[in-house]
C-alpha cells in the first residue's frame, strides 16, 4: 500500500495511468457484454427498420449504467477485493483512486446513462435499467457473503439487458421479452457457478459464498450445473417456436446447447478445476454466439 501511494504522488503515476484506472472501474468486458445484449434485444424487438441512433444510444447508455453498477460494486467490496489475488490490484484496494473519487465517477456515469435512456428510449426501459443497477450494486453485492441465494439475485440484473432492448424497441414487456430474459437468466447459473468453482479459494478469503447449497466443489454442485445447462436447450428453441426467429438459429442454438451440456459431464465425472474452467469459457462463448445467431436469423 505504501509503495502504491508513493507512486501515485510522483510523476510516474501519469494522467494516462489515472484514466486507465477509471476505465478499469467500469469493468469494460462485462459492460460491453451488457450493452451488446441490450442491442440484441432491441434488434429482435424491432418491427420494421432499425433506428440506428436509438440503438447506438441504447448501447452507450447500457454500457454507462453497467459501468456505474460495476464501480459501486468495487466501492462496496474494496476491503474484500484486497483479500483476493484476482482483484487485489484494482485501483481502490491499491489506493490509486479513493472511494470518494470512485463514488463520484459511479454517480456521473450512472446519471449520464440514465439521461441517455430517458432521451432516446422510454420510461419503462429507463426504470428497468435503474432497477438492474440497484439490484446488482445494492442487493447482489452484499448478498455474496450471505449465501448462494446471491447467484439467483444476481441473475436478475444479469439477464435484464435483452429485456431492456426489447422494451426499448416495443415499449412493452411481452412474452417474447420474457423468453429472451429467461434464456439469459438460466445461463447465469452454470456461468456463475463455474466461475465460483474456479475461484473458490480466492472467494473464500473474502467470505463469498457463491457455490450451491453445501458450498463444495463436488458431484452435487456439478449436477446442478448440468441441470441448468440442460434447461438451455429447450429454452433456446422458444424464439423459433413463437416466431421471433427462424429454424436456422434454432439449429445453431441447439448445437451450442448440446456442446455446452457435454462439458458438464466431464465435471460430473472428475470434479476438477480444469473441467470447471472449460465450462466457464464455454459459457462466455455460448451466449454471444447464440445471440448473434438469433439476430442474423431475424435479419
């Protein structure tokens, strides 16, 4: 801590370093995924030509609100992040930025995102975005130290982006919107649990309890990961069944679902960290591939 502070007080901590630290607060990869999922929902919901300005502002607004939630998450977990190897070098645990600076940054980006959504979408979309930010930063974040219920809570804001996009395009929460919300909601469970399995030792240092009941890396957890992954296969067919997309995406999504499911059998067999790591990376591949397939099929 002393070394970092001294570095911040010298010219070696440049403006570029400071900007980089603020960008890191936004959790860029996660926020881009959130923004992309919002655009995905918007394209599926549009009936007619796409309003490119609205779609772009939805992307930017979604990115900013997600970034604000991610920043607040780091504010509230500053001391816990310092305990874990994977997060100990973040700007707040290292003292490169203060809690006050991070909070002001979160407020600024959050307000900017909300204003963009108010201006270019509709009140329902904006309200859902604010609800998502509150659930993630003020409910999910503290619940991570309470028990595995945190994963179910976190899955709600995690699945909200495609719903936001659909509502931005249509102004309503229809059964189609709930279908694309449901796919991303169920996807959260194998995704979160695989991450929790891989990072279990680190999470335990901070008192985070994200694995299913029992909190062990065992067959019980592996079976639960398999079950939720299995659900993705029939859920993935619903957009085609209800006419949101067509048969081509249904085939692609089914293949992706089967390949994703196959990874869980290895985890059930050996309960290894390597198998969980493959599921984690598989989850990162599954979601964007499926969403792109839906979009291309509709267009």
